[in-house]
C-alpha cells in the first residue's frame, strides 16, 4: 500500500511532533508499505523519510523542480518523481496514494488534505483519509467541519468518512499496519 503523508517542512515548536513523525515513519517502514510524501529533507518531512528508510522501507518523494534547484530534496529515496508545479505534485501524490494522512503542518498540508477531503465528500475517492489530531493540532479544523454541517454546507454523513485520530495506534488500526 502507498501511504501518502502530508506534513510540514519545518519542525514545529513542540518536540512531540518530531517524536511522533519518527514513530509513524518507523511503523510504515516496518509494515512493508511505501511512504509517498513531498520529497524534502527539511523538518518533519525529512525525519519521516529517514525513519521509514531506517526500517528498510520504501519511500517515494514527489517534488517540484524548483525545490530540486534549491537543494531541499531528500537523498537516497527509493524513487524521486520531479514535477513542474505544485499542482502536478499534488495530483501525482493523489494518483499514487492508497491512503492519506494529514500530520501537523502548515498551509500546504492544509491545502493538500482539504483537496483529498473534497474528493472524499464528493464520492470520487474511496480510500482512507486520516487527520492525525496530535495534541489537538486539528481541533479547529474538526470544529470547522461541524460548523459547516450546522450551517447546511456539509453533510454529517460525509464528515464521518473522514478519520480524525489521536494516536498512532488508531492510524495503525485503520490501515492495518
């Protein structure tokens, strides 16, 4: 299974982010599944890829050319796919993915998981979409969905398709890893 993880290229302020992303990477690596991610060596993205590779797992990075020119790509990946644009990167990651996880991150992470969630709600995607609500990071995101349902813009049955989880064990249970 190709597990797409969307996450930050910075470390964030809390040490738990680094600890949890390494644990997630090790779990993916040990499970025999493949990580698909943004291809960077920076921040949480780099820690995730290194953790998967430390367990002899396969890692596919998908990175736009302009990041390659800046030298931020992770080395020694199983495969590095270079795209022309960020939009092509997002599409390629969605095409490769069998499951999607939003780890804490910035605006890019939010954009990526929102696009996947839109497809899930529209019935154009039937793969697991997981929001890792580590330390309550995505509480406000979850509240926004509830607000949209209360206001009649989203159906509760669609929100239920999205997995908000608090732990790595919950992710492992959903994905059987």
